[in-house]
C-alpha cells in the first residue's frame, strides 16, 4: 500500500500541478500559484482525490534541500556588493518593520511573541522566483532598479537563513528552561561554534574537495554521473549538517550550493541538477497547498486582510520611504516596492520549520498560504501598474518633486561639477552615452580610445558616483528630460548613443534629443527587428539589432570554424544584414 501511496502522490501532485501551472503561466501569473492550488485540489479539505500527506511531506523535505541548494548555487556576493548601500539598510529596515507589524497582529489574536515574530519574518521576505519573473516582464533584469530589487532580496534571503539557523536553538533553550540571558547566550554561543565549524568544514575543506570531485566526474563526460554527484553532494552535506552539527538541512544545502557555485563546473551543475530541483520544488509547493483549507478565508477574513494589508500596503510603503530617504529615484522606489508586495518559498520553509518546532500555530500556516495565493496572483497586475502610476505622478509636478526631493537634491549635488565643466568648456562633448551597462561600458571605452571623452547619463546613482571618482564626465538623471540632456551638451553634441534595451524607455529620449538637436547622429541598441518601423519613424540615424547581430555573430563563428576566408565571412555577414533589411550600425 505504501508504494501505491507513493505513486498516487507523485502522479496526482505532478499532473495537477502541470495543468494548473500551465494555466497560471498562460495568464501571465507565477506557476507557483498553480502549484499551491494543485495542493489545495489534492488536499484533504476539497472534494476529489486525496494524496498521501506523509509521502508528500517527505518529498517536500527533498524539495526544501534542493531549493536551498539552488539559492546557494546562485548566491552572488558581487551582485550584493554592487548595491550594498541601499540593499542592506533597505532590506533590514523593511524586514524589521514588517516583522513588528506581523508580531502586533499575532499578539492581538492572543498568540505568543515567538509565534508573532515567526509570522512577521515570514511575511517580510518576498519570493525570488516571483520577483525575477515580474522584473523580466516589466523592465528586464539589467536595469538599475532591477539590480537593486534583486540585491534587496539577496539580503532578505540571508536574513531568513540566519533565522532558520537560530530558531531551533532558541526553541530548545526555552524548552530546556535555559531561557535566561546567560543560558540563552550559552546556547547561542554553542550553536555559533558548531555552525562556525560546519561553515569552515564545508566552505574551506569542501571548497577544495568538492570541486576536485566535480572536475573528475565531469571528465567522464557522463551527464548522469555528474547529475548524480551534484545531488549526492547536496543531500549528503544537508543531512550531515543536521546529524553531526544539529543545524537545519536547509543551511547545509545552502552551504553546499555556495561551494558548488564557486567551482568551474557551476554552470553545468545548474543545467544538469536544477531541473531535478524544480521537480521536487513543485512537490514542495503542492505539499504546502495541501495544508490549506479554503474555508479559512471565510472563517478568518480579518486575519487574512490584516496580513494582506502588511504585504500589499505596509511593506511597499516602507520600501518606498527607505529608497526615497537614501536618495534614489521614485522609479526605483516603485519597482522595489511592487517587487516586495508578495511572499513565497522562504515564507513556507520558515513556517514549515516553525510548525515542526511547535512555534507557529496551524492557522499561522493557513494565513501564510492564503496570503501567498492572493499576493502572487496580484503581483503581475501591480507590476503592470508601475509605468502608468509613474506617468500619473509625473503629471502632478508638486507631488513628484516632493517624492523625488532627496533623489533630485543628491543628483544636483552629484551633477554640479559636470554641469559646470560643460558650461565652461569651449569644446562641446562630441558624444553622449545613455546607459552604462556592459554595452555602454564597451562603447565608452571605444570612444575614449579614439580620443573622444563622452558624457555618460545613467539612473544608477552609485554608478555615476563611481565614474566621477574616476574623473569621467557623468550625469545622474533621466535622459528623457530636456534639463539633463542640456546639461550634457546635447545642443552641440555630434553623437547620441542609446544603449537602453527597452523601446518604451528609449522613445522619449529620442524624441527629446531630436527636438533639441535636429542634426544629431542618434545610434540605438534595439532587441527586436519588429522595432524597425517605430525607430525609423522616430528619426533614428542607425540601429544595432540584437536579433540580427546574433545571427551574424553565430554565422561568423561557424564559418571561421570551417576555415572560411575573411572575405567570405564578411560577404555572408552583409548578406544576412541585407536579408533582415538592416545596415551595419
């Protein structure tokens, strides 16, 4: 019977998750919503087939391990350090406020302080999966505001990992009657020593041994063996952490992911092992959904509305205030705020551990699941409202200036010497580069090699600060604004190079620049060939289409590998561009 339960649980869980995941994807919602709903369908609180909850829970354990392994695998200290000045204070501040509000709601219901703190922390952390999907559809992952939002969530993830580590220690101390200051400090100190030893063994010793093992296995060219090795490493370190050090398996899996992520085979590990992670992660979300009783929404509407108020109103408002106070633009504030207006996988992992430790009551898990279902459903709609809301705010100039006061003051102070230099210079800037991502950096380097020192415009205030520290001419601000373009010397400039990938962001810049300088040579980066007519109507001089240039680049690599002469390669590149009806930019 046990085998039948296993097969039925797998079949029901994955099949219904597939159907509902597909439907939610087609509706431009996160598939996580579909997986949670699949759990509700196969759970004991709805009519129809019922999966084996115990078997689902065991699959969920593996799902948690592999989810945390994936977080560690993709953990990037570099990405965090790039936005540390806003991500660290922002995430910490927002988490503390959300935790405080969640604790207050729990206390008003008569829950213990411990239960309230766990609930508050669970609603303070957003889903990375949901955020990344929202950013990809909204503005892409390479914009300044997107990088800040991702860095913000990295800090939240680290904070939650620390809570997962400390929670069992604190609960054990209270249950053992050593909850006094001295006993608590001794318990935390002992746990810290164990965890420190675990981190040293995994990160240092494992950092030498595991890459060596992965390299040897990779040389066999067997994908099955490599995938098996990665899974064995993740599961072995996770279970070893729990068995020998008393740490959570989630922490062990996170450390294992960090070690594998630093190896040369990290990309192969992600490609081969993470599909397995995704399958078990689906079962994790299904098992979470099985715990939810839909009647809970009718039984405790005030509790659900209170938590939803924190997630959809309080968290975004706190994030907007913090971003504004730190001197960043309202566009950044809106993007970060909307990205945080949901909860997801880490909330469930924390709630699951708290349930097992007896800290969080059953209705705590129920309200988290209900809030996740609602907030994940609404998040795409909130992302779609960012640009209309930004336009609406811009039309209210007094309100816009008030909301952007710190950012504009910081920008004016930062731009002052560049504006002064441009106004005093007898020789106008020959080129203006808008956007300083990888493309903008390359264009700037080439211009400098030809003796042209461009003025760079970017909305990432940290990037502008760094460039000015290097002695470069740089302006912080929105390039679609006439004031910023005038400060850059647009009226006398010869070239304007737009490296922004998004058509909607480029259009107002092109219109304003052409209005201010009719003879300007406007060179644009565009993603899609379908933008050709729009850009032509806007009066762009030349365009580099990523789709066309990718075709050219791949063809050149192929012909070169086949030993073709350079003239043949050049002819083929010209023919491809002619087929696409584009000229070399």
